[in-house]
C-alpha cells in the first residue's frame, strides 16, 4: 500500500510541478536521522537476537515518557514506549503478527507488555 501511494504521489507531483520529498515515516527503516520525515524523530539502531543470531537495523523513532506519547503506526496499532537495551525510552511499533511489521522486521515478544517489530 505504501508503494502505490508513493507512485501516485510521484505521478501527481510530475503533473503539478510540486516537489516530493522522500524518507521514512515513524517506525520505518532508516540510515540516519535525515531520513526521518516526522518532526522530532531520529534514526535509532536496534539489535535483536532471533533464532540464535543477532540482527541490527535502524528505525525512525522518538523519545517518550509513556506509550501515550507514541503514535499509532501504519498497521493501526498504538506504539509502545520502552527502554530496550538501556538506550532510553523510545517508541516502538507494536504488532500481533509478522504481517504487521515492515519488510526486514519481525513481530517478537521480548518480555514487554506487547509484541514489537524488530529487525530480522
């Protein structure tokens, strides 16, 4: 769905002369904080252990005090404010299944109140 919206936006911009900026929305993969579209968001590295291997990727996120500070993600779930690995409280995308997560991420239970999307 994200891809079709981007194609539509690019097609519309070509016709209207508007400039389209690309980047990542909250909870999407990023390379650095300049990739993050949401004001105040930053690119944070996440490392997770799955099936005996360690994986690392980065997502656009922001600091929080509690989960009410975290926006709803594209999958419709409320974000979760947790401190994973001693990196400080940050918003993470919650999930019910792997299908709720972006490509390259998997839904996992790491002992939080809810499952969250982490790199896979």
